[in-house]
C-alpha cells in the first residue's frame, strides 16, 4: 500500500499539469465568452466593433460585473468564542 502512494501522487500531479497550448485555448475561450456577453452592450453604447476603445469597454464591463458579483461576499471569516457564544467577522 505504501508503495502505491507515490504513484497516486505523481498521477494526480500529472493530471493537474497543463501545457501552454491548453492555457492559451482556455484564455481564448474566456475572451470569446466576454465578447459574446459584453460586446453587444458596447455596440449599443456607440463603440465601433473590434477597435481598442470597444475592447476596453468589454473588459471594463466584465470587470464591473465580476466586482459586483464578488464584492458583497466576505473573503475571510474569523470566528472566536466558546460553546453557545461565537463572534464572527468577515473581511
């Protein structure tokens, strides 16, 4: 059994490794999703498609959406106390 543990660890790490081509493909999919989601809004705002100001608009709308989605959630919660009484704070 102890001889199998290193094998499983190596297999797990090998499964997590990604090639530069895979990372590039993932980044391209993310960009395509941003353009599909926010491109029409930037068109309606008057930006000419496939120009630098239009791309900037797409990125800004995506960033704004991400910020609004995750800003209300605490990123770290700390609790202390004893049985029956806990004080928790979120940062």
